[in-house]
C-alpha cells in the first residue's frame, strides 16, 4: 500500500480566516500556483473526478492534491497510487477546511514543480461553503443520484462556486434528474457559474471541463 503523509489539522479560532486566505491567494499567485477548492457531498465522485482530471492534465500541468477527510486516508492512498503528490489532511471532528489548515498542508508539500493544486475538501454541502480556503477557484460536484433539487436545499454551496460539475450522466436513465430544472435552480442563486455535465465512467464532458479549467488558468496567469 502506498504511504501517504498524514497531517492532523485544527481550526485556529483566533485567526482572521479571511485575511489568511487573501494572503495565501496572493502568495500562491506570485509563485504561479493555481489553487482549486473542490467541494461535494460524500459519494458524488470527487476522487474519481480528480484522478480522471490528473490523467488529462499530465502532459500540460504538474498537479498536486490536498486530500481532506475527518479520519481515513483511503482517498489519499488512491492519489498516491496514481503517482500524484498528495498530503492527507485529517480534520478530526471538523467538517471543513479553512485557510490555516490549507497552509499547514501546503507547508508539508514540495511545491517547486507544481502548477496546480486541488483541495479535495471534506464531503459536505454545508460547512465547506462557509470558509475561504485561499483558493483561486471554488467548484463543486453534484451528481445525478442526489437529485436536481440540491441547489434549493443548499443555496450557499451553489452560490460560492465558479464551476459546477454535474457528475454521473451515464446514470440518467436510472435517476429522476432533469438538467434544465437543475440549471434553473442554480441560476436562482448563481448567475455566473459554468455548469458542466460529465461522466467519470465514460469520459463524457471532460473535454468541456478541461477547456473551462484552461480558461480559468489563463486568466490567472495574466
């Protein structure tokens, strides 16, 4: 089994998270490191999505992962097995990451050769949306089995995202999910986010996702 470095992180209740996040964003910008905060509920497909993304980016970017979980290192081990630089952030009882936790993870990672780092945040549609991690891009994954009403139930999560991935399109015939209805619900709280349907199983939509990511990175580099 691939060994994953595990860092136990705790929330710094005395810190100004907003200021720390802004400082981190600025520092990484100077280093040319693009930081992406990926959020979703458990089982939406974050890990599979990142592994597929890493394979498609491998010829163009050097990608690292900060893998957050309350206890286990299962997903971090999958990243390491795929050859990705990864630090496992173990949050204990906390259901989110904040800027200080992200900084703790980055401090343990060799950043010299990396261009892009994905934070795989704790699986949760509530807490992670409330905390600025210092990322340059906030995104989330919704999946067909979860239903198309999630933007109504978790409006803050959908409102803070720049890109919304709709995963598991290969399950359309098995799920009561209407993309048009889902999009209408999203637009009630977020008029700017790109909505990109994909399937980690078939690869459908991943070229659209990579194109959208390229566009964000190009804007970041200017």
